[in-house]
């Protein structure tokens, strides 16, 4: 298996670990409603988010994507220079992070990519981890694991400020709309010069 394939698998596995967690205190505390008692994964998620300087009460979709990437890169022993470059470029703000890496983003996602979306003409956005890519009859859809989203079809507001970490399926469109639309994808990289 190539290093990039290994990295993609690690990113997806890390993201999937937190699937099914629901906020029990807005943008601050999570639990899996399907399991009784306190959930260790919820504490692990909070620790990962705090590791990227997220603070309780803040939106966390970009923090989730960044933390998952950094954790996967660390687990695979990727270079400190590469992890530092990613940490420097990716912030907790979706549009700001996209602007910092847009020179290396793609319109064609690979599994493990971070996706970046923007809401209309605002500075608000949404992000998550791509777990799969499908193209049927010229239409691209992606499956994702996202934090801070709704677990059902929802409005753009709920889609980007919901209360779950969950799997979603999205049709990829770069057409500017008042709701959420795609800006691009940061595919996994193994060379800090590519950041």
C-alpha cells in the first residue's frame, strides 16, 4: 500500500471513530445516544479539538477536520515539518483555511480529503472529511464524516451548525448559491512543499 493510500485510510478511520456522537451541550459536550452512560469517544473528541486550540462553545467542523488530519499524520509518523505546515495553514475557520491552501486544492476529491464549503456571500462555511467519491452520469457525489452538522437533510444553517458528528452524502456543486456550495478539496499530501 502506498503512503498516500495508507494516509487516506488512517484519516477515514480516525473520522469514523466519532460517527454517531451528538451534542448534549451545544458545541461543548457530546455523547452517543445509542450507548448507556458516559462515552469515552466523546472525551477523546473534546481532547482532539482542544489540541487544535478549539474552545468550548465554538463551531467545530473545521476543528474536527484539522484534528483528524493531524492525528492521522502523527499516528503514521509523518514528518514534523509536514505536520507543522498543516497546523500553520489550517485554522478553525473554514473560509480562512481554504484561502490559506487554495493554491493546492482540487475540484476532484480523493478519499481522506478535507472539503471546504461556503455559505452564500458570507464568511461562514462548513467542512469535513471525504470518505468516498462516486460519479454517476456526470454527477459527482461524496460521502463524508462531518462534525457540527445535522444527521438529516436540512437547511444550510442546520447543515453547518448542527449537533452531530455523522456520515452524509453530498452532491458536489461549485455553483454559487445562497446556501452551501463547494470551494474545493485538500487531498492528503506527504510533502510539506505541497502545502
